[in-house]
C-alpha cells in the first residue's frame, strides 16, 4: 500500500479514529524527552490542584480571545 492509498483510507475513517491517528503520527515526529514529559505532568497537576482549590482567577473564553 502506497502513501496515497494510506492517506485516502485514513480520510475515510471516523473523526475519532482520525484524531488518534493524527496524534500517533505527531508523536512519532517528536522525540519526547521523558524528563520533560514528567515535568509537564507535575506542572499540569499543580495547576489543576490550584484550580480545584479555587486559588486561581479564571477568565471566560470571550475574555481570552478579546484582543484589543
């Protein structure tokens, strides 16, 4: 099976499967450093903990995208 056939077949997949495929392909292009990944996980968990505790000020989507 050639690249064009793979692309054509892939585009016929349901959106959920295309998302998984796109993620796997992107990951294969980016050599992920396990130390960086671990540190990001720690940071994400820290931010979620602050959010869950009500210790961060949030903004709405409209506020975020309102660039004046």
